[in-house]
């Protein structure tokens, strides 16, 4: 099982890097905790003893979401660049006025981050249902 955890942890780090967050070495404990938590949740949900290889991608995505959720909750996402300027809705030149399109179909950087984390943490129920076993 440790080999599976190490493999999934490495893939979680790759996914986080691809999303724009470079995990530091001090994050290893939290990444491994997130991976173990997600694996246990998937195994419990499906009533399985081993994680099928076809569920690795789902597990990687869920673990990355759990990691980002925990990091955001503790204020540790300083390395994650979410400070993208909001879209400008209107600009007036006389007496200079600028209106940003916040709340007008444009999400703030924090709202986009929250949406990303929520999407990563949401399991694909059809993928899990395929592997679900009944418990007697």
C-alpha cells in the first residue's frame, strides 16, 4: 500500500505544479495525509480492500483538492498566484472613473480558486459506483 501512496503522492505534486502551485518540502506531510485520507474515503465508499488502478486519476484529483482546501484554510497558499486583476467593466475619462466587473459574470481570483478547489474535491460518483461492492 505504501507504494500506491508514494505513486499517488508524486502524481498529486505533478498536478499541483501544473495548476500553478509548487509544493514545498514542508508540504509533504500534508500531501501524504491528503492522499491517505482520500484513499481511505474511496475504499470505504466502494467497500474495497485495495484501490483499483483505474481509480488512481480520481484519487489524485481528490487528494489535490483536499490539499489545496487545507492549505487555503490555514492561509498557506502564498505560493499560489491567484492575484489576477479583475476585468474592467467601464472606464470614463472625464473626472476619471473605473468600474470593475466584479459580480457581473466575472469572478474574483478568490472565487475562481474556490471554484477550482470545489471541482477538485467533488468525486465523480459514476466512477465510484462502478467499483462499489455490497457489504453484508
